C-alpha cells in the first residue's frame, strides 16, 4: 500500500520520536506499506526547521539521511486534478496532486484542509487513524 506522508507529519516525526506522527511514519515506511514523500516537502521541512527549530537541524539531517533508503521521493505532476478544488488551501493542492499522480492509497496528514475535505482518493487519514488501521 502506497502512503504519501505530508510535511506536517514528517516534521512532527522528526521533532518528537515518541509522538503518534512518528509511530505513523514508521508504519508507513515498513512493509506492506511503501512510504512516499513529495519532493516539495523536503524543502519545506528544511525551511521550517531552519526557522522554527534550529536546534533540531542535525536531527532533521539524520532523519533525511536514514529515510532516503526506505522512502520514495515523488515529483509534483504538472497536470492538475479536479479534486484539487476540494482543498481550501491552494498551497496544499500540489501535495494532493503528487499523491494522486503516485497512485498513493493513503495521504497521511494532520492538516485540517485535507482531513475536512471531501476528497475520497486517496484516502486521507490522520496519524492516529492510520496507526489504528489494520
């Protein structure tokens, strides 16, 4: 099962290794799942860590170095999908586009714009929901 992991889950997973997002991340990158990260998320994470958590930059770099062998980095397709309009925040739409383009079954996120949308494919789940999923 292909699982696109949104930036906010990744940031939380790096910041706190005892967190639900970290447990969800670990589940998403282990068989039978295939963890996916949008290329745009890596740069966004780097900006957030530099701005908000400079003391955690080394943790971020270690995370990226160890994550690369277990995840697939996917591009944002140029073509837009009609379901993108169901996402309130225009800045989040490329993440949905990447998930659809990569044929992700699940978009793992803590973002309310995704969680409250009416998007049905991919299935949008919070980290807590994903952990409970068999």
